[in-house]
């Protein structure tokens, strides 16, 4: 009787839909410090001399990446093309887990940065942005006489 009322395995489909909704709506920070599903993923750290940002975005053309620093706010934006859509009607999508479309990550940096000393390099799918701290903000050893 239940087979005719529920085509296929409806409970498995409902479970899948519930998991997808939880993943989509889960905006609480994870142990990694960012909302799950954020693209691109990034690591942020600091040294006494600089703030170091590593942004993981494989498969992008470096010319399509826009990096801006304004009033202590670092903005990284760009766009990743949808490879499957480019195939046209030749491809039937079965699973598509790779992010495609426009993205933007915004990072508030501490006040003691030097906006004139910023370097950005993209290599092997990782964008590395290094923002130097002002000389006056760097720790220094003070000798006692």
C-alpha cells in the first residue's frame, strides 16, 4: 500500500532535501571561523610586521581577480565561469558542487596597516595578499640603561 502512495524512496528524498536546506541556511561560523560554503575560502593571519591573507580560488584567471584596499577594508572580488553551462546542450549536469558566478569577500583590517605597502600574488590557485604594518605599530625592543 505504501509503495503506491510514495513513489521511489520519498523518505530518502526528504532527508536529502533537509540536508541541502541545512547546508544552505547554516550561517553560523564553523570552527574554521567563516560561514560554511563561503567562496572563496580564506586564511588570515598576522606577524609583527604584516597581515597575511591567503585566498583559495583555483581555476581563476589572475586578471579576473579584483583586489582593493580602502579605509582599512580589503575587498577581494571576481567571477568564476560555469564550465558546464559553457558546454551548452552537450552536457547533462548530474552533480555540480563547484561554485560558479560572482563572488566578493570583505575583510576589515586593523588600523595600524600601511596602505602603501600591499603586495598581491596569485600562484597555483592561491591568492596571497600581504599588507605591511606601519613602522610605528611594529613591536620594538627598548633597551634599559
